[in-house]
C-alpha cells in the first residue's frame, strides 16, 4: 500500500498539509500559540494522551501570527471525529478574553466555543461566577472608574488625543431607577435600554429588541415612558450643554454618542423632561390617563381594576383551605404513585412549584399531566398561581372594551373556566399547613404502596404501570438518541407501530434490554445516513424503527440473550424512579416487569375477628366485594382459580402445571389444528417461559406457579392472548379438581 493510500486511511484529505505553530511552556503538556509574538491561546493536553492525539490537538488549536487558524479542521481528518477527540483530551485557555468582573480566563474545548466566548466578551458579558453573584457591567465600570490611578496632566495635543481615545470606548448605558416609578414603567425602561452587543468597534449598537416590540399600550412613546422611570447614564461622558453627567434621552442619543457626537442630556431637554415627569406623577389609579389607539383617553384605573379582578377571581375559585381532620383520599396505584413522585421531587412543596419551573421531568410520557391528581383530591390549585396559568374570557382588556363598544360601564369582567396544570401552583390541603399536609399525605401514600399492603388487584395495576413506564422510557431514550445523532423523530404516521413495539417489549424485556435494541438500531440508522447523505433523514428514523421491531421480535422468540444497557438513573422521570427504586426496590435496567412483581413479598394477612381461616382470598376487581370461601368445584375465573390453588396445595404439584402446559402446546401439532388451538398453544408456551423466569427469583416452586398464573392476563401484551392465559389457568384448576375427586374413596367401598 502506497503512502498516499496510508494517508487517506488516516482520514486526511488529499494534498492536506498539517502545520503546528506552538511553543512549549514550563508545565508538561502546555503550549502557547502562536509561537512568535503575543500568545493568544494556552493549549493544555491531558497527560495521558498519546503522541498522535497530542499532535492532533496542537494542529487543531494552532494559530498563525496574524490570528488565523493554521489548519482547517477538514485537513486534520473527519471534522466530527477530530472535534470529539480534541474535546476529550485537550482544552485551550483564551488569554485575551478575561472577564471584566474578576479577570478569569475562559476554558474552551472547541473552536466554536472560543468564537462564542469572544462574542460574549466583546459584548461586555461576564463569566458565570460574576453573573451568579449579580455583578453587572455597570458595576465593573464604576469600579474601574474608582480604581483608576491619577495620571499626570497632559498638555496640548496629548490631552486632546487621550480624551478622544477614551471617548472611542463606548460602554452599555448604566440604568438608574428613579424613586417612586411605577413598576410597569420600570419594565418598559429595562426593555427599552437592554443592549445586545456593539459592532464595528463600538460604533454600531445592536439592541435586544425593536422598540415596536415593547408593550407601551396607553403609556405613549417608548422613550418617554422609559425616561419617566429610569435614567440611562454614560459614566465618563459629560453633557456638552451643562457639563454634567450625560443622561440619554433615547436610543438614538446613545448611538450618536457611540459615533462620536455627544447629545444634550435629559435635564437640558426641558420639554421632554416635562413629559416624563408628568407621566411619572400620574401613577396612582384614578389619576393617570392612558391614550387608546383612536387618540381618545380612558382612565387607567379601569384597566388596572379589570386586571386586578383576575386575581380576585382566582381566589374565589381556588380558596386556600386546610382540612386536617378530613379523610385522606385513595385512588388507583398509578395516581397514588404519581402523587408521591410529585411530593418527593418537587423543588418546593409550600406550595408545589409549577411543572414548567421544574428542572426535571415528572412523567416519561409528555402527553400526561397532573390534572388527575386534582380530580382525585390529592392536590388543589393554589390561589397565588400565576394569572397566565388560566384561560380567560375575554382574553384582554382591549378585547373586553371592544366588545362593550367603548362603554367602560358595560365592560365584561374576566372569567376563567380552564387552567394549564403545568403553569399553576398546587398545594396539599390535608393538614394544619402546607408542609404538615405534604408530610402526612406522603406517609399515607408510602404505606398504601408498600408491597405488603398491595392486594391482587393493586398488584396487577402495578404490573401495568411498570410496563407503561418501561415503554415510555424506551420511547424517550429513542427520541434522545435520534436527536443526538441529528436524525428526526419517527414520523407521526408510524406512531402506532412505535407504541405497539415498545408495549410488546415491556411485557417480557427489561428496560436495559430494550435500550440495547434501541441503541443498536439508531447507530445503524446513523451509519446509513452517513453513507447516504442525500437520502431523506426521515427514512433513516423509519429504518431505526424497523430494526427495533426486528430486535424485539427476536428477543420475544427466545433468541440470543441481550446484554442490559444502562445510563444515569437521574435521567429517568420522577415517576419512574419512584416506582422502581422506592416502591419496588428493583433495578429497571436488569429486571423485567414480571420479575419485579413476582419478587414482591406476600401481602400481610388481613386482620381477623375470629380464628384464622385458610379460605380468605384477596380483593376482587370490584371495589368492596370479597369472596368469603374458596369454591368447591372448578373455578369460574382466574381469581377463583388462584384462591383454589392457594388453599389446596396438597392436591397439585409443579409437575402437574408443567404437564398441563406441555399437553396444551402439543395440541398445535395435530394434523387439523385450528387457529384457535394454535393460539392456545402459543400462549401455553409463553406461560411456560414466564414460569421459567419467575422460578429463578421465587425459590418456592408452588409460589412461582401462583405468581405465573397471576400474571397470565398480561401475556404478550394482547387482550385476546391474556384471556387465553386466564383460560389455561382455569382449565388447570378444573383438571386438579377432577383428579382430586377421582382419587377420593367412594361411598360404595370401591377403590379410586
């Protein structure tokens, strides 16, 4: 193989030449670039990096004396892999981008990060530490002005040149809020004077938003409304008229100052100052007037009172009430687990912060909300919820006054009939305070969700919930992997296929096994997208779904065992962590739903008023009903079958159960086996496989059989197959009962 082919195998383009213009410094693995002149970057390579990686990192960060990059990234190899390798083994310190507040030098791991830091520093932005401490550019500017040492006076052209040089260093205006300014005007002032950055060496100002985007309805021009609440000052510049501190009258005045033309200050503009003072003095309700769109006037107090009535309406609809003596509500397993997750993971519970302010996800399925908790009575809407959390009719005062044809006396008051559960705050009412109520309800739910307190019905609900969470977390992981590899989400027309395959996988596979299948499928789709760059990206996402279906079906058919993959459990939704780690105390990445439920301890026996009896059975699906005795003859339902098997353990063995399943499977081998018989045989095989899995966890054989029979309804994630599974259990009980009667001695003296 020639040199040319060897070089191409390394990923370099034909004719590429890699240069390195760095100079080593005292510390090992640290270099300065460019080597000659003033250094711009200090490149730090990890000590454990190989010589090839070090050479790649130095070539990536190398600069010429003019400040240009020595090498194009494409000349170093594949752009994405090169950037990833450099990011993982080296970083650069920008020596010319010190923070204005603390002087800290930023660390960057890619060229794009360096460019972003350069834009931020050029725009006057501070480091994260200074920003978190509340330091502003105006504060640092004031400190620089105070700490600037006195310089000897310069005469003649030198002094004039120094003044001109100082003038050509524009800074963002410093905002000083006036005492007694209305809050609405202060908001307008902050938006009006918010500067994005400066361009062309400070000669051109780029504002955060256009003036027309600022809501100044009724307050008049934006620059007058802003001046009525605050003064924008430029420290170090004097008004050319009064020689006082330069205060800006408008954005145009600031742009003139940046360009070199000093405007007159606010105090030297008497007509403008009069308008600002008049607007600021008219802040009290009933005194201020705000112009409408037609040039007329309407009392500001009418709009203020209309907006304030929204808050009163919320307090009427959602009063703050505490019910320490009320009976605590109960619900199904999913609702109670969701409530426990809400109380356990909420950033604040006094009141419960809106979901839109959470730093994590409550439920893996984004289509779900917490309105079921409010309907179940666990939480209530807090009266201090944000006004925009409700849907109002009319939507605004302008809409109300338009509907009233301008008659203020006929304006319709706002009314709310719906609310957004993600934006509203909630609280728990069952206590003397919000804090005690949360503690009380949390303990109540933890006890109800304890495995020893779960009857058969609630265990089945828990099994369904576990399967839903595995399917939803797998779907979330798929979306994350597609986005990470720059592939679109699975098209909506394949949504039903996606939900079906994950639901099927959740019945027999652990979350880690499903993630294994998803990761491999997305990686294959990403590789195909790289090999076929002109193919539609949506086709690659569909190909990933096809691979997932193939992998899940292979796992369901008993193919090669899959290695469970995992990731940081903190990335799971709050509900998922609550169910798996708090209720089940299980590892979702390694255990299937059936294994988790089968491993639960047996429920505590119910309190008895008389002597203990063996014919008590778990609760039935109908709330409040109970089978008082074990049926004497063949069972009519799965619940009765479980009760019979539990009470008559001496009449059957594990071998009897296996023989029954094997016999049922053999029916499909008949020459004229009907589709119904074949489906029956398939379900028997699935039930047999489920028993093999459960028997590894539940050591007592008959308990493993009972756990398998209890999960028969959820076989293969299909309603029909679940019904066939229950039918198999009932048939087994009928066979046991028949054999028991045949073995009993007859009344006429005959043998069995």
